[in-house]
C-alpha cells in the first residue's frame, strides 16, 4: 500500500486512506503601544539608527529574522495530532504542557 507521508513526531508512515494532519505555527514579535515622552524627542535618532545598523551587521541573518517571525510546519499522524491537541487544550485551561518526546523540526 502506498504511503501519503510520514509523521514528523513518531516517524510512522501514513498509508493511503488515513489522514495526515498538518500543523502550522507562526511566531510573531508582538508589538505594544508606542509611548513617547519628552526625553525621546531630544534623542539623536539618526545616531541611534546608525548604531543599530552597525550592531545588526555582526548578527546572523537567521538570528535577526527569528526575533521578528518564525514559521513551523509539522505533519502528524492521527495519534500524535490527538496528543498535540490535548496538550494545547491543557495549556488553554492553564495546565502545564510537557515537552513531547518527538522531534519536531523547523521547515
């Protein structure tokens, strides 16, 4: 029987006829309201931007982008999807979520 994919958590092959679940997670930097006080208006913003750009030149591109946005995608079998869903529900209710023994990876 032909497989349609593989669970990225337990590595089980998913045969044709079973459902392969895709989970996507996007992590964004959450901006808050900007508060400007009189001291901010007195700063040399050109100088601050130049200093920021200089610091960024020595940083890794992945490091810089991960601070703003990351995206993950996982294919899961029905059993692993059910466990993942259960952990999300516990988290939503304020319970603890234990790290899975699986090996999720970034795509």
